[in-house]
């Protein structure tokens, strides 16, 4: 029993680590030259702080939950799944693979939600640029323009970030810190890129109005190219989905038609767990690869 629990623990840790590595590996930047402005000092963060930043602060869930509460729920979820697994369905190979997938399902959901939040922010960037551009025609004060744009923004994730920016200014911190805060909390690369450019031009006393106009035109061009690429890759996504369906259907059919296969994995449950782990890794590669950012 203890060996099986150890195998499960190793698989869960491996799956989580593999998923994060896959995300970082296939992530494609559409903005060249973007780099986050680092603080002048190095601050060591614990793994809990990193999870808090990734899954609570960047997902704008700080008002509802803390990462420690989220971890308690996740551990309780894992314990419940393991109990069901070992005392009810441990002899079924197909269900073994299913339960391995269920164990990492919360991580997949959170990562997918991160993607959704980033997409929502992306949809509001053009409105944000338009609002700032209109206000800069009356005044060259970019801080005031961002502050006033809060009244007319309808995109909730973007509005949340703008409110954070304005609150940072109101409590007396310098604009540079407010820009850094938005860059840290934003999931959207182009919004980070946008605030990085505004911050640089603001500190150098450059022409912010010209910058916003250029960013507005650039954003429009990028969206046109993204739409073209989505159309080109739609066929590939459909083929991946069909291929996965065919493979799983054939695997299931062969398994139920040959009793010796089921008997073998009942006798060697560890091998079944190992193959289930490999299958989940393959599915993760396929899913993440098919929904990657353009």
C-alpha cells in the first residue's frame, strides 16, 4: 500500500512539474524586445508565495481565497480520489488512467483559467488604448489619462488592473512602482509590453501621445496576423482531436476484447500506473500544444 502511495505521489509531482515545463517551453512571444523591469533588489520567495502570485494574484482571486486555503482543498481532493481509487476501482486499468488524470485536473483548470483571463484582457486592450489616446489629446499627463480611463472601461480584468494602478498612485507611491505592479499582476504579455513602454517614455519625458498612437496601430496589425494564423491552424487542431479520439477508441476496444490484457494489468498494477502516467503526459502535450498562444 505504501509503495503504491509513493508511486502516486511521484506521478502527481511529475505531472505538475511536466505541465509547467511544457507551458514554458511552447509559450511563444509575439512581442520582440519585451523585458520586465526588475526591482533594484533581489527578494527570495517561497514556493507558497510563487503559487500565491500565479494562481491567486494574477487570477485576481485575492478577495475570495488565499493560496493556503486552495492547497488545503487540493490536498483534500487528492486524498478523496486516492481513497476511492484504492478501495473501489484499483483493479481496473482504464479507470486507473482516468483517476491519474483526475488528480491533475485542478491544475489544468487553473492553467486554462489563466489563459482565459489573458484572452479577456487582450480583448479590452484596444478600448484601453483608445480611451488613453482620447484623453491625451486634452492633456499630456499619462497618469491622469490612465486614471480617467477607469470610468469608461468595461473589460473587468483590465479594469481591475487599472484600479490597482490608480490605488497605488493614490497612496503616494511613485508612478514607476505602479507600472511595475501592473506588469507583475498582468497575465497578458502585450499589456505588460504596453506598460513597459509607457513607463520608459514617462521616465525619459518623451512624447507619450505618439507612443500610444504607435501602440494602437501596432496592436491592430498584430490582431490581423493572429486571426490569419488561427485560420491556418484550425485544420491542425481538428486533426489532433480526431487522432486522439481514434487512438483511445482503438485502445479501449483492444483492451475489452482481450481478457489477458486486463488480467496482466490487474496483476501488475504498478505498470498500469506507469502507462497511465505516460498517457496523461501525451494528452497534456496534445492539449497544450493545440491551445498555445499565437
